C-alpha cells in the first residue's frame, strides 16, 4: 500500500480520535479504559506540538489516515528532557503493512534532528508486534514490568525498549539549544 508521512494537523483529529478509540476499546497498547473524545485529543495534540515535539501521520493515496505517531516527554523533570517516548497507533486495516515501522523510523529521524539523545518505547500489553517494530528500528530491550495494568479482564505487562539518538550519551548535549532550553 502506498502512503505518505507528513506532519499531523488539527484537521486530522477526527481520524486520530477514531484510531486511538479503537486501540483503547479493543487493545492493550494504551492503558486508558475509556476513549477520549475529539476535543481531548485535540488538546493533547496541541500540547505536544506547542512544546516542539514531532506529531506525524501516515496517509494513503486517497487521503485516508492510516496511522499516527508522536514523541512526548518520558518524564517532566528537567534532567529527562533529552529522552523522548514514542507512541504509534495504526488503523486496524493498516496493521502488518510496514506503516508502523515507517512512522517510527521517521519519528526517530525527527527527534534526533531536534537534539534529543534517547528514545524509549513503552510497550503496553507487551505486544509482540510492537516489540518487533521497535527492534527493527534499532531499539533494544531495556526491561519488563509485570502486572502493570489490568484491562479487558487480564493483567498486562509493560516492556521498555530504548535506542540512542544522534550521539546518545557519548557526548554532552548542547544546553543552549532545544531540548536543552526546555527548562
């Protein structure tokens, strides 16, 4: 399937809300129990882009939104500002087609170019497909927490995966540039 990756915008929120709602209601990637509405998804989108985090979408040739990905703060304390967490969600019909991998690779490139030094994937429900996508994009296993969430009548594990961006931790960051200026 042919698709393009571009920056997300507010016109995408309805499709993003539908994709995320399906993931919340039927999957284990998100530990939310009730899907947020479009107004809440728009608020979340705006909060991320206002802080300079990348938020991207994959769109088919007929303009159908197939999936989206974004980076966000892993933790909000200032020393963590070099570390971002990725999030990727795909429409059910877009799964298994390489779209998640393409979104994650693009997100890695964008975060590295912004100056972030590490990216972590927090894989809810220890999804084998998500683990495989992260591994294919250079992430390594960084840990597993068992029984971290209870959803759909079962306990879920969370797998952490990590990859360096740019120089990683081999050199000091530029404290005067983004994301160093985020304090």
